[in-house]
C-alpha cells in the first residue's frame, strides 16, 4: 500500500503534505486540516505529498490506513506523491540521528515519565514538562551503570538560554510571528524513545526535507513543534519550510476531537451527508471557507481559497453531532 520509499518527490515550486497518524478513523478536524493543505497547494499550482506517520507500532494494525486512503479519495483530496510510510524510512532517520550524535549533541536520558512529571516545570511542545537536564552531564561510568538497568531515550541538547543559536523566529501563516528560546520554551528534547522508535520531531524534519516539502499545514496543537523542528533543520542543513497551523475542531466545552473517541468520524460523516459535496459544503461553511453550506467540490473550493479566510477564523471551532442537521 505504501509507495516505494525512494519515490520521486515534488518538482513543482510548492509542495505541501498531509501527514496523518493512522490511529483511528479520521474525524472532522483531520479532514479540515487535509482540506486546507490540499486547497493551499491546488490554488497555487503546487503538489501534495501524502505521508503516513506510522512509526508507532500501535498505528500499524487495524484498517485505518485503507480507510484513510478511501476517505481522502471519496472527498476528492487527491495526492501527487505517496502514500509514503514512515516505517519504510527508518534508515533515513538513523542516518540523521547519527549525524547529530557526531556533532556531540545527543545524550542518553534515563528519566522515566513519572520522574519527569514530578518535576514542576512549565510544559513544552508535546505537553511534557520542560526537561530540567538531569541526565545531561552524566559520567561514562554512570551511563554504563544506568544502561544495565534500563534502556535510555536519547535527547538533543539545545543551546543555552543566552546563545543566539537557540532563538528561533517563527512566522506562521495563520497565527503570526513570535520568537521562541529553545532552552526556555522547549528544553532538550527526545530524538529517540527508550523503545528505540525515532521521535516525531526528528522523523518529521527528515521527511519534510527529503520529500521536498515547502509548506507544512497542520493543527495548531503542533505550533510548539515549530521551534524544535526549525532547530533540527538548522543543524542538519535542511531547507526551511513555511508553516501554517489551522484551528482545531473541538467538542462543545473545548475538548479536542479524538480519533479514539470516534468523534464525528468519517464513517458517521459519510453516512450523514451521503455525498462529498454535501460534507465539504458543511465543513467549508463551519470553518469560514465558504459563505454558506451549499454543496461544493474540493476543486470548486480551490477557486475561492485564500489564507485570509483561514486567518479570519483562527479560534478553535466548536462542533457537535447535533450541528450536522
Ligand atoms: N501525524 C500528526 C497527526 O496526525 C501530524 C504531524 C505533522 O503534520 O507534522 O496529528
């Protein structure tokens, strides 16, 4: 089902990507992200990469990838390259990790999740406390002793607070500009988990660079990942990509829609709306991409798409099954 890992990558001026994790059936929020990614490229003559983010074992069983492809095709959200699967690219991530290691920037970390959460520090990009650097200065002997008991995660050192290399200027197409300081806002972050799986931040950077991606569109819950990803791009000499985060669709009261909770998932939406045009009309109206809910194709929406429409509706959008009519 996955295209060959070395498959040719986008040659057009602009390349976007939709990068779902197949942990359940897509919900309305995932579809909104896919739609904006697709509209941005289609309206600018660019191409779209479909990347399946299946590094985690738990995402590899179940019917989710097949359903995801079927749902995207049904909606008319076609892709030009892919599906490329992360599990086919492990050697690429290992090579990048090796390069970082040779720069002397990677160190083993033996802290458990519970230990990390017991440290009262502000929270970083993945909702984990900002790492206080506990394992940064372990001696070789201590590392050997600790390794005999537990296999470590591996973390990347970020520059000290005063070092200009650790100041990351971020310009987001929807949420605007700001500067983050890695030591303050992110901390040393995990590049390989203790079970050996490459961490999201590193895999995504390698993939975006090697797949020729120029524009990342994703949910605003990942805004905090821009700084670590920019830092990795700088270290690895990758081209910068532009970022556009889009608001989340949330249940009444603000709870994020979840694939695992089967919130407004594509099974339910397809049954309710019966045609892709009716579903897209509803979604486009809900998110401000269209003035009303008239049935509309993705192609037709591309004719009127503009980023200012997304910017004008950048608060999270509440939605419930009752709104489906
Ligand atoms: N795989 C992530 C998700 O499904 C998206 C990661 C990204 O777009 O950088 O939420």
